């Protein structure tokens, strides 16, 4: 049975009954012939991939290779200020997430284990800008707090989040939209070389950093969970998919630094954003912000007595699934979602974090 299908069936029956039927109240999911912990880890990853697909599809509809005419081209042009290949990369990243989601669920099903279906929760409002499909969404890209501390984390040679270290933001992005919410957000400005107004460029810049934020999350999540996988074939899946998250992150890390410096106040929310020149802003970042330092700087790993090592970080396995869920929630990615949605995801995360490696 599809995990989540119970929620779909119950949606018409009223919320009281719905909450009784949700699996968060201790219902046990079927693992089939899979190790119980492996099935739980794969189910959490399936959910994460479904959520990634949902957000990437929104980016793809408005910034991908299929946008060839109309006002939304201004957003595409804004993205292209970061790199001329942005539409191709956005479309390819979207395709990849969809294959991750479909593969993991198909693998779970092939072993007789419960799969994951979030479609009952796809009720958030879509953008109304030209190109956006008018269908319910799982994720909300219109009020993002984008954590850009990965920028400084991957440049540090002395600190590691697994040692409790924290890192400053590269850009401060709070309550900002990463997609045009409507055609009103698509504004030309003939005085700019690109022809794109600061209002629209700011949206593209937020997207450019959010791409890196999402994919560094996947880059850490897979190795973090892999440490508690038991079966070697499941480990192969987790390592092989996890590697493509790293490929995505590396690409977006390279592009985000090209976001044009600007200041913008959102006319809808009043929220201000300042994009600094990360190479040259006096007194801002200094050498640690330099935009071509995109390879992971060697840093401390496991024990301070070992030599510095170029690594993915964080990779601590304890509570990794719940930490990922908390991070996404704090970013406002699920703003407007139902209590049932959060209960369902918490259940998946708890089960994944309860998984223990056997043997
Ligand atoms: Fe993915
Ligand atoms: Fe990803």
C-alpha cells in the first residue's frame, strides 16, 4: 500500500477522522523483504525527493528550457546573468529529482515495502505568472528564508558543523520569493545592460542561492543516512543517488557567486534584500567569500588530531533526517502546509532516524 494513500482516502471524511487515520500515531509501515531500517531510510529519502521534484518543477516551468516567449523570459534572463546555461541546468536538475523519486518508490514496491505518496498534500497555491501550471503544490517558494551559510561552511579550513561550529551567511535572504508570483514580478528596465529590473533580478538571485541551499542539503543527507543502512544494495542506491546531489550542489555553488549585486525592497511584502559583491565588498566577507573557491576547503574531520581533509559536511548521522526536515521547515518551504503534512513527514523522519545498521 502507498503510505499516504490512507490520507488521500480520508480527505473527504473530515479532519477529525483524517487525523485518526494518519500513520503518525504509531502505525507500522510494511518493510516487505527489506530490512526495517533500510525501508524507513528509503521512505524518508523518497519523501525528500518528491519535495525536491515539486520545487524544481516550479523552477523549471518558469526558468527552464521550455520558456521561450512571453513575460517570463525576463526571469530567465535574470537567471542567465548567473550563467547562460542556467535554463538547461534547471531542467536537468528537475529531471534528476523526478528519477530519484520514481526509482526509490519503485525499489520499495519491488521489495513489497510501503511506498510514499504526498499527492494528498499538494494543495498550495501555484504562481500565476505565465508558464506556471495551475495545479496544487507541495512546496512554497514565495517566502523563503534562504540559509546561505553553506557558502562560508565549505570555505572554512578550521571549522566543521559536526563539531558544533556555526557559519555566517554569505547573503541574508529572509521572506523573499524565488519565483515570479505573478506577471507583476516580471518587470523590464531598459537602463540595465540585461534589460531586467532589480525587482526581477532579485528574484532570480534568490533562486540562484536557493538552488545551492537545496542541493547541499541532499549532499549531506545521503552520506549521513548511508551510515545506518544495513543491506549492501540499499547502500549502493543511497551512495549512487547521493553522488548526483553533490554534482548538483557543485554546479549551483559555482553559479550563485555570479548573482549581480543589488538592493531591492519587495513591493508586496516590504522585505528588503541586499546582494553583496562577494569578491569586492569592502569589509564584508574578505578572502573567505571569494567566488571561485568552489571546491570544498580541507577542514577538520572526525578528530582535530587528524590532518585536514576535503570533505562533505555535515555528515553526522544522529538525527540527520529530522535535522533535514527542520531545516526545510525553517526556510518557509512548507509555509501554508497542513498539520497532517508535518505529522506525516515527522513520522517518516523519526522512523529513518530510528534505523540502525545490523551486522
Ligand atoms: Fe534528488
Ligand atoms: Fe537534489
